[in-house]
C-alpha cells in the first residue's frame, strides 16, 4: 500500500491527473501527499527487525536505516503501543523504540 501511495503522490505532483480543462488536484496537494507518505516510509524503515544482545548487556535494535544502541539497565519498560495491535513500545532513558510484537529472538530478549 505504501508503494501505491508513493506512486499516486508522484503522479499528482507531476500533473498526470490534470485534464486539458485544468481540473484536477493542484500540485501542492501532491507535494503534501508525498511529505505524508515519506513520513510513513521513515516510520516503517526505522522499525527494528533484529535485536542483538551482547554478554556485556549492550542491546542493539537493528532496522533497515538505523541502529539504536542501549543497555539492559537503560530499559525502563516494555508495553503495548497505544491503540496499535501488534506493536510494542520500549521506553529507555534516552527515548522510545517502537517494535513489532513478534519476530525471531524477541522472547530471548525479554
């Protein structure tokens, strides 16, 4: 769905929906659409897909575009992410990390 929404945004921005009579969405709507879709791409690509726990207590949450490092002592709690089924929120001293509820090695981490 996200790929489809991205394509629609590019089509709106390029003016593909404009007819010869000038009706259709303004290009500014396409840019706003692309901004919103870009934000969702960022959210999806920063969701960790792997958790690596070292023997020293370091925890690495690896996603497609970033890696977040913390220690076991800095993790305050893990709870369901408000209103979204299938996501958990990990609160650390330095911020929050949103993760999927089920993936390999998650139960070993807990």
